[in-house]
C-alpha cells in the first residue's frame, strides 16, 4: 500500500510501464517544431520598423489583446485563427506601413478600464499562410481611448528612467549645468532621499537577481543583460520571474527601472511551487533546470501563449494524454499533458525523448502553479497571529 502511494506521489502510473514504452509506435522523424519564430519558413515577410518615438508623444495604433504580458525588448509569438483574419491583416498592414501595434494582457481586469498601461510593439515577421507572426516589445505606453470601429487605440508613450522622475522637481535651476552625479548629491542633501546611492542599490539588487537565476538562465546570459543597462535588465528580469500575469503586469507599470528591479527581486527565488487550485506541492527550487537555447514563452497551435518553467522532476501529478510529437516546442521530444493528482488542474507537459539528453523533463505553465518564495514566507511568519503563538506556548508549558 505504501509503495502505491509513493508511486502516485511521484506521478508514476499504476501499471508500472517503463518510460520508453510510452513512446513506442511514435516516429520521432515526424516531429516538427511549431514555427512561431518563422525561422525556416520561406514565405515569411520581414519588417524593419525605424519610426522614431518620443516620450509622452501620442498617436493612434492598432490594438490587440494577448494571453501574456509583453515587456519592451521581449519577443512574443502569436497565432491567429481563420476567423481572426481581419485582425491579422490589420496588424500586418501596420507593419508594412512602418507602424506599431499596441499589445495588452486580455485577462487583466485593470485593462478593462481606461487609462491603462500597455506595450507598443512592432511586427518583426509574419506568415500569412499560417496566420502567425512574431512581435517585439518596443516601449511602454498608456492607452487613453479607443476607436472600436477601426480597432485602434490612442496611446501616450511613457518615458524610460533609471532614477525616479521626481529628481528635477527638487533641484534649483542653476543646477542644470551640474553633472548627473552632482545633481543627485544636491537632491539628496535637499530632500534626504538617497538619489546619490540609488544606482548602487539597484546594481546590488540586480546582482542578487543574477545570483538567484543563474542556474535556470545561465550566468553569461544574465551578465550580458546587465551590461546593457538597468532599464533593459529590469525588463529582462521581469520576464523570468516565478509568478503569474498579474504580478508581471504590476512590474510593467513600474515607472522606473530601479523600482522594477527591486519589485522583481523577491520573485527570483522560489522555495516551492504548489498547485494553484489545491496547493499540493509540485516542485522545489532545486528541480529547476535549463536547456541550451531555451525560450520561456511558447504558443500552441490554437494561439494561446504559455510561459513555462523547465523542471527535472516534479511530484503529485498524473498523465492526462497520450504522447505526441505534434507541434512540439522541443525537437525530438514527445509531450504528454499532465495534471494535478488531487484536483486535476492543468499543470503543463512532460517531455520524453529516445534520442536526446535529458531523456525526460517537465514544462510547468506558470498560470497553473502558485509560487512561494522565502520573502513571502517570512512575511507570513511576521504577520502570524500572536495569540496562536501564545496558545501553542501555553500548551507546551502545560505539557
């Protein structure tokens, strides 16, 4: 009986079939990767958008809701159904005209009310035959109004800053000829706010982010992102955090790179991942892994965008489908849908290969998992009911 429970906890089917047996009858040569980047498609159209954008400038652009949060400098795959051809054609027409596309997360309630923050993006390439395209986030913007008939939004560009925008408000006019370092020091003396040390604080926080994520992303990639400046790094690290779209959207709204890095830091370290519905433990921090040239964001054939975390092993799951190579995100790997063993919440996919290493790993879709980190646990401990502690202490004393 205990052996059966152990097998169920580790997601092993009761029929005790060997992992390789699941792949019998499947031809790896039939596998093909869903071409969301369109790298090998001869029919793709490539676009170069060289239009200049001005902070706080306003204009009308086509708008499109997506099942993801898109940050500046982030590549986002998209796939449209045939009944969405009108929207697809509108976005491609904007790309051909050297225009932009406004992307907003369609499942964030805050985006139901004007104004709200979104991402101005450009179409990099598209394939009209498959209604697929790849976009690149360019700039944060604020959606001010709609023209529903034309499917457009009137937006205002938001500036990118590495220090709080309130710095000039506290400086006398004669300080304009000072260097930035001198202006920060003067503002610190006037207000008491640590403008002069803010960059060092943010740099230290960025290095902490790198330390926590190097096992998943790779130290070299993180260092390259950090070398491109705090603004770029703040968006890069926001794409990697262990959290859901609501948290990602809150990071997109941050008005400076400094505050964005500080807010993202607490999500960079995960102690445990639990099922979002029944809170069954699924994985630990040491289970997180990385593959060469991996990408975090994928799109399925039906157009839904998934952001996944790769894991070497997980617990409390069951398989919910047969293995399939169709539209696999990882060449030569068959995928199997997996669910929570307790509540059947969709967790993600199990990947298996007969020809590659590792032969088996898991891709957990982040919307199905509740991430918990050390900071959150410490905060919960600090906010715990003191009467509970005193009661437990009294019980111990009485014993």
